[in-house]
């Protein structure tokens, strides 16, 4: 017959369960933050391309105006 767990064993099991939950929460937060960073980086890249296109168009327009 198995003996009942001692108080220290029960506290150890409770601490382990708490640590597992804490690690799961931290992992979820890291995943959310990484996803947010990826979205922010994508937006920055799109903005940089848009600025390059607009400035290139303006420069080509000025070059064409100078030519004619």
C-alpha cells in the first residue's frame, strides 16, 4: 500500500506545478511579442518601400521636367 505524501513532498509538487504554469505563460508572452515584432518589422519594410517609390517618382519627374 502506498504511503500518503509528506507535506514537503506536496509543497514540492505544488511548486513544480506553479513553475510549469509560469513557464507556459512566459512562453506565450514571448510568442506574442515575437509576432508583434514581426508585424512591426513588416510594416516598417512596407513604409520604406513606399517612401522609396514616391521619392524615385519625384526624382524621375524632376529629371523629365529638366529634359523638356
